[in-house]
C-alpha cells in the first residue's frame, strides 16, 4: 500500500502508473470491503468516496437503520449498494434477501446496473421488477433465484399477490427517492409492501426532501436510525443557475439559438407536458440535432432505448418530462434547460440535479415567462439562492425587454448582460464556437468521464 502525498509518491522509485492510481483507491480501503467488491469499484473508475458514501457506508455495514438526505447526483446508490453486497457475500444465495423499492422503471434499472457492476466478481444476482413490460421474463428471473430485487411498487405487489415472489426472507429493505414515490401516489402501496417484509433486519430510507408524510413514514418504519444529510437539500454547488426571461411564443427559437451558439456536452431539456416533449424533440431532429423524446406515453422499450442512446452518445439532446426522467444517470450532461418552468421547488431541484453530478460542473438554464414570477420567488426563497437573470445577445426579442422582466429584489447584485458566466463558453458566431475541454458544440458528445 502506498502512503504520502501524490507528489511525494511520484518522487520515489520508478512506480508504474497503475501503482500510482492505486494510491487514490486507498480511501475505499477504510471500509474493509471484500476484495471482489474492491475490484468492482476499481473497474467502475471510482476514485474516492463521495461525502454521502463516506458517512453512510460505515453505518450500513454496521447494520443500522439509516435515513439518508441528499440531492440527486451525490453517489447515494453506491452508498447503500456496496455495504449490501458485502452483507450478501455471507449467507445463502438464490433467495431474495434485499428488496429495493424505487419510483420509476428507469431508476430501478439504474440501481440494478450498479448492483451488477459493483458485484460483477461475486456470485450475487440482481433482478428488476416493474410494469410496462411482460411479466414472464421477470417471473423466470425470480424463479432462477436472485438475492437483490429492485422493484417498482405496482408490479411488485402484483407478483407478490400471484405468489411469484417470496419476501419472507428479506433482510434489508431500501426505499429510494421516497419523496418522489409519495408525489406519484405510491404511499398506500409502500405501506402494503412493508407488511410483506416483517422479518427485515435493516431499513434504509433515502429522500431528497422531507415533506410531512414522508417524515411520518420514516418515523414509523425506522428503528433508531442514523441520519446522514449531505449539505442542504438543494442542488449541487457545482451547478450554475440562470433565468432567461422570454415570452412563451419565443421559447423554441431561443432554444434553437442557444444550442447553435454555445458549446455543450449532452443536453437535457425539460417540458411540462408529454405532447410538448414529443413535438419539441421532433422539431430539434428536423433541424439536424441528434435529439430524442422521453415521456410517459412511450413504451418501456422505447424509453429505455432513449436513455441508452443518450448515455452512449447516439443522442446529444433528450427532451423529457419530470416523471420519465427519474433515474437518468449520465455523467456528461453539461446543461439542463427548463423549457417550461417546473410546478414545484422540489421538481426544480430534481431536474437540475441531472447536471453537476459527482463534482462535475454543469449549467441549469430556465426559460421564464411573466406567469412564472411566483414560482421563481418560491425557488429563490427555498434554495436561498438568487437565480441570475440573463438575456441572450443578438437574439431578436422583438418588443419584449428581458432586462426589465422578473426584476430582482433590492440590494441583490445585477444580472450580467453577457448571456452567461464571465468566462462563458459560447460564441455569438456559429462558425466560431469555443468550448471547455471535453466539450463539443451543438450538443456534441464529450469524452466519457467516470462518475462516482
């Protein structure tokens, strides 16, 4: 094992580059994980634990109940998955010992993939259970045996009612993104699921926000829990926020202008309705962008293909609704653009949590109309953050004056008039685009970066 500062290590004898890299994995060794899990961590490119991993993993390893409060993109999936895999290495195989409940199919697949990747050198199996697809493949996977089941509430209750899954031997229950499950009306289903796992020994409860009903639920199901909270329940500090006041009928042209002139990685655009997501994605594709929609009326296969294509770089721009976008885990999202203002502050937090992940920098742009003024005030009050007002240079706003729209409160610093940050990575001339390292203009694909 190597010790000392990186520069001191480099000054010593002829260490191979691989040995130098090993130095940065030392921080994971503090958890004394099985060597097979350490190999999985290394293969995933994780360098050092994120704050929630540092705080949560020891408590989960100690088999304590845990309440985890953290925004999206902080590494919470690995924070519970690593100690769960460590636990499962001991004990019987091919029976359901861990149940993880998630609000959406996309998030369930993301959690499942993390289990597969981190546990690739073990014999532990994970499978998913969710609606929108046929039951047969899921029933067959359960029949062949799996230690981890990642499930959405509705299909899980269906299969349990049909006796296709036995939850009597579940040791660990994880409720992930509990606040979103509440928003989606799953709270009665969660209470039914709790009755199916009476013999659980540990419960892990993760949420980005804590509304009253979620707090009541956690109080009722957790036993002397350890609480881990990473910062305020707010967007990551690596995200830069900006408002672009604009009339509703100019939003589309403003979006096209911005995408043409600024350097980006992958771009996630949020709309309020499924219909708007569908038509906006088509309009972007007609203009030559590699764009795809992601909304709830699509089949599960199409939704998964859209996410996989966005992750692989087949699509540079994904136009999504809030519910459909839950569970997107793509490190290279450089910009989140709220084409429509979200309905709640929580929705704003969840949306922009798609960028600025794992200490990477990101930009969150929100198109705001006069009707959005009240929501802007709510967001600023809850986040204790003033959203900078900007206008895009050279865009033809007609008679609309963006500088006078959505005025800031007194004593706050004025909005910049450069269309971006002081070192903004955009050019007014489409033929003279500049980008930060690893970015390419027009939603272009950046080189893959490891995310923890």
